[in-house]
């Protein structure tokens, strides 16, 4: 029985001899690979969810900027058409508000950029919607040509700025500008000018 029990000194020596073999073994490398693989998979999933969120946010803003054109180009003022347009307007506003809330939850600095750009867009879109409701329905194809009416130019500028700003939430830019102060300084260029 005494031969089966190892002394503490011989155990230390045994581990010292076995440790290099264990570290170089396939078991350890498999565990390390599994841990790194799960981290990479989780990171890819988070990146994809973030990408989807920003795509939906930009689509909601685009829909908001396009809504005045829907109202302006309506073909009639019959109650069903007006009800459908009003329902669409509510849906677009809900999507826009939800998108802004999602951006706020994702990143405070991006929220500020989105909020300021949406304020600039709202300054043009709101009056365009009000004006569109005051206009008569379009009865001929020539009425579809609006000749610069609406928020088109501002919407294009806002979407361009936001699309550029969103690139800082992905890839190497996200890793380099990981602190709020660095990100805030970089995103300053995507704020609307007064």
C-alpha cells in the first residue's frame, strides 16, 4: 500500500514532467479552439444584430422622408384613400420613433448624431407633409412631377451623413474608436450644420 501512495515531492515532479505534454496535447488545443470559436460566433451574431438594427433605422428614416410624397401624389380624397394614408403616416412615425430608440439603446454617441439629423430632416418633412395635405389630389400624370418640392435634398444629405456615421459601429473603426470621447470626436463631422 505504501508503494501506491506517492510522496508530495514525487507528485510535483510528475506534474512538472507531464505539464508540457498536456499543454501541447490535442485536448488543450481543442478546448482553446472551442472557447475562441464560441467567442467569435457570439461576436458575429452581435455584429449581425447591430447591422440589422441600423439598416432598419435607416429604412425607417427613408420612409419618413418619403411620406410627404405619398400624400402629395395621392390620386383622390375619398375617405378610404385618406384613411390608408393616415394609417401609413402613423406606421411610419412609429417606425421612426422605434428606430431612434433602438439607436439610443445601442450607442449614446450615435443617438446624438441620429437625433440631430432627424431634427434637421423634421424641419423640412413636417411642413412638407402639412403642405401635401393641403394640395389637391393628382388627376393627371403631369401632377406626379413635383419639380423640387419636398424634403428630397435634405433627406439625401441626412441619409448620407447617417450612412457614413454608421460605419463607425463596425469593423476596425469600432475597435479603434472604442471610447465615447474618440467616437464623439469622429462623429462630429456627421452632424448637420446650422
